[in-house]
C-alpha cells in the first residue's frame, strides 16, 4: 500500500526533479514534510520496486546505436534462447510477447558496426533469424505517465 | 554529449544517490564539481538528449499488468501525422515509426499502451483505431507475457 507521500512522489516527480544542491530538501519543502521523510519514502519505493530509479531518462539513439529486435522461436526453446539473448550486455529490455514473433528485445551498442556484429552473433548462436526494427521517428516526448494509484 | 556527459549518464542509470546532496556525490565520483554536474544535466535536457529527470515508475508493479505493444500498418505518407496524434493520447507511453520488414512484418507504427485490465486496454485500442480511421491498413496488439531482462540504459 502506498502512503500519500509516496503517491505524490510517484505522480508529481516523474519530471522536473530539482536540480539544486539539496533536491530532496526542495521536494520536502514543496510537500510540507522533512527531507528525511522524502529520502525514506523514495528508498521504500525503490526497495519495493514501485520505481526502477530516480534519474535522467535518455532520449533513444543519443548513446551509440540501438534497435528493437524480434525473433520467432518455438515455445519449447524460448527459455533457452531468451537466456542466451539476455546474457549479452548489449541487450537491455527483453520481453516475451504473445505472437508468432514471441521474443522482443532492445539492443544498444557503441556504434552501428558493433550492433550488427551482435545481431549476427545472436543469429549464429541461437540458430534463428532476427528482425531488426530500428527507430525511424519518435512521436512522443516522454514527460512521464499519469498514474492511477487508487489500488496500487 | 562529450565523454564526461556520457560518464554522468552511466553513473545515473542505477539512480541518483539517495543522500541529501546527490549531485555532490556524483561530482566526487566523476571528479568535477556539483555545479558542473547540474549544469551538464540542464544542458543535456535543453539539447533534448535527456527527456526528463525524475522518478521512473515500474508500471507493472503499480498494477498496470496489461502492457500492449500495438503495431499498425499505415500509409508511409501519413505515418508522421498519425504518429503525432497517437503519441498525444494520454495512455500511450511511447510511439514510434519503425521500418516494415516485408513479408513477415507489415507494421510501421508502434504505440505502447498500458492498462490495469484487458477491458481498459481494449478501450485504448478502440481509441487508436478511431484516430487512424480509414488509414488503418491493419493492426495487432502484442501483450508482454514475461519480462526476461530489464537493466541498463533505458530508452524511454
């Protein structure tokens, strides 16, 4: 169960986190609580995995080269192939999805050549072809996501 | 982004330190001043390299169990205009134009939607359908059934 303070922190501070010497103190003043209470509430949100972190969200393609990859893997081999794929440090989101293309992950590498080398390597090691779908255009400037926390 | 910016981004991907002076803690790690850390974050945000700075919620843990990747085939000539409209829908967290991969993959517009029930997501998909109208040449929704890995740099 989220406390009222945790709910405010989750919904009101997905962006514009203060860039000041003591940001948690600034938030505390805005919310009428102590800096210690803000730090404790964030620590609890972290520990319970309600947030994955507090920090900068980077626009895609700002660091190195990246792509979204899809693979169609037989169900009985999915776990083994997923484990192989997840073991690459260049892979950072790996999801199973309900579709003929049932394995989806994001690859981020230092440059385009390294990205292609990893794609080739994954094909070679798994024995399945990869569908590489790099970003052409992004339409949404992510400023956070309004959360319905009534039953969180 | 220069090498120090990159080092700063790497240092923050696990999260800002939960200490009273987090930028000072990062500054010490990077060998620059806290003022420089903040100035670099301001500059990267102004340049658009940083989208936002704040709490990154874990939607799944917060009850958003239905996370659908909706994919659509729309005429290339209209993908920018349609993408801009879809991206503005409040329940869409990401919206991208990606290349088709014919014949296996005919879809060129991706929109991620999030709901607490299947019915909620169905309603969201109906709204996307309404925006696309006759320019919708086909679509599908791919639900994630398992998160197999989620670490490192986040793209959004």
